C-alpha cells in the first residue's frame, strides 16, 4: 500500500495559533484554496489515488470533499482519524511542550491512546488496500502518529506537518508498527 497523507487546509484558528483538537472549525478561504491546489496535483498523481479516507471533522471533511470532486474516487469517513481531543486546552494558545500529565489535567486524550487509535486504523487500511494508493486526509496530531507508525519516533522536521502538506508513506505491511515510547 502507498499511503498519501494530507493534513487539512488552513482554518482561522490555525492562522491564530489556537489549539483546535475536536472543536469543529471550518476551512478559511486560504484552506479551501489549498485543498483545490492539492486536488489539481492529485489528478495526475502516479500511481493514481484509488480511495480517500478522511476525518469527519469539518476542516478535514471539506478538504477531502474538494479533492474528491477533482479525482472522483470513493470517499469514506472514519472517526479514528479525528484529531486528538485536548479538553479545556482547545481554543487556547497553550504551548505544545506541556507534559502528558499536564494535558491529562485538562481532560486531553493521551498520546498513547491516539497512537493506538490511529495505528489500529492503519493496520486495517494496510490489510484492506494492499497494492493500492490511498489518500488519508486528517489532522496534525494524527499526522505525527502516522509518521511514527511508518518510521518510529522522529522529532525532525520530516515529522512536522503544516496545513495542506502532502506526505507519502510506502509499503507498510499490516501489523508491523514501532512501539509507542512517547
């Protein structure tokens, strides 16, 4: 399986540096333009995308729908691709270096729980779509877990995902995943 991973287009909260989590924020005009640009690129992608999976949250859903209009392949939504829940930190400019225990005090989903949720989805995806090219449209924290799933812990720039950045991950076998040590 070749997995193309796309973080949703920009929202007003992204532009302001606010934590979104599960708060359902729509794309802004920049985000819609980013999605249209990715759709134009994916029309000629080789090998072609055969199916799109997306988070049901509005910003990822709309990004995927715009791309779907351009490449007309099946589009499915999966709750396991929803962004990490950040509890009372959502809507704040809280620093990203908060510890897991500090995040837990605010009701946030743990990184381990997020990794297990995303890894389970990816295990199923790899088994179901062996030999195919799959596009996944979701969120920044989900992107980090996808990267970890394919490459293990990586704190370099390759693990950071800006809005509407497309990454390619190749030939992962179902059930093969690094342990989560974060």
